[in-house]
């Protein structure tokens, strides 16, 4: 009986040793995986730029924490938000739903920041007046009298693979509506905020590429702005050029519809 027990124990130990050795062989390539070379990283960044990236490129960038924190996550769904306020006859901003007073923090979420760049009249392209009617309405408008001012703020957020914000692109458009018509455009701005505080990694284009607004008064009207941004990584240089743009379409009822892209 003692011999049988010893034999059983020896067999178990031997099996454990064999299993451990097999596991070590399996894990060895992973444990000893080489750090990506500069050439591999440069190639992966290039494919991020031209849109030919693969999951292997994504995994490579994610494997280097310093890169994952600053390279834009091309797999992330587009992140866009929109806010708006209305203005009383006295110019006081109020909530767009029922005219309720707003806190300073709520107003700050919509109004242009101190670095926002005002549209330059001589650089604006005015497109023909639109005839689109707001869905669900007849398009028959009473005589235009008075009007209400409203500001719309659109934000496109760009994040890295680690989830950090690389930059946000903002556009602002103020317009007047009433009597079923968009009566006039007011101030229009765009702006970038770089919340990663990595100014070496985002180069903002000096001038707008696009700045258009459609003629008013009209049933609806559209405002569009577009910029150029270079995304750069220290040591590897600028690896991608983006052209973020945003467009707001406004109706005579004050309703809005947005469009745009961060790429």
C-alpha cells in the first residue's frame, strides 16, 4: 500500500512538472514579446493617418502607454454634443425649452469662450437662401414681425486610446427667427480647447478652411465652419491631419439640426 501511495504521489508531481513546463513554453513568447520598434510605430501611425489601420496597429499603439495617452482612438464612435440658449428682448440668456433662467455655469456651456474666433465678414461665403421646410410643418408662414435670438453650440470631442481628451472643436452660431422664418444670422464663432494640456501634440491651423452661411430671411438656414488640425507625437512628429467641421441647420421655429465630422 505504501508503495502504491508513493508511486501515485510521484506520478502527480511529475504531471505537475510537465504541465508547468508546457505552460512556460506557451507563455514564453508573450512574456518575452519585444517592445515595438520606432519603424513599427511610425508605420502604425501612418496607417492611422491614411485610414488603412488594422487591429494589429491598434494593439501596437495600445501596448505603449505613452502613445496610448496621446494617439487618437480611431475605433471610438464619434462624440458630438449640442447645447443652446435663447435670449430675451433685453438680451438675457434663458433656457430654450421654456425660457427658464439659467445659472452662470449653464450659460458658460453654450456661450463662446474668451479664445473663440469670430467669423470675419470678408471671409464668409454666403450660399443661396434655403427653401427647406421644417419636417411636419406646412411651410405657410404669417407676416414676419419681431423675432427671437438663439445661440447654438456644437462640440466634437477627440479622445486618445486611454480615453483622455486630445482636443475639442467648437462652433457657435447665433440666429434670429420668427414668423416661421430664419430672419438673420448674428455672431458666429469657432474654437479649439486642448484639455490634455499637450500643446506639442496638437497644431491648430492658422486659418479656417470653410466659413459659410446661407442667405436670410428663409424657411431654413445653414452655417458651417471647418478647420485643419495636425496631430503630433513627440519623437515621431505629426502623424495625422484632421479637418473637423460642424454645420447647424436652423428653422423658422427655432429648431435646429446638426451635422459634421471630426476627421
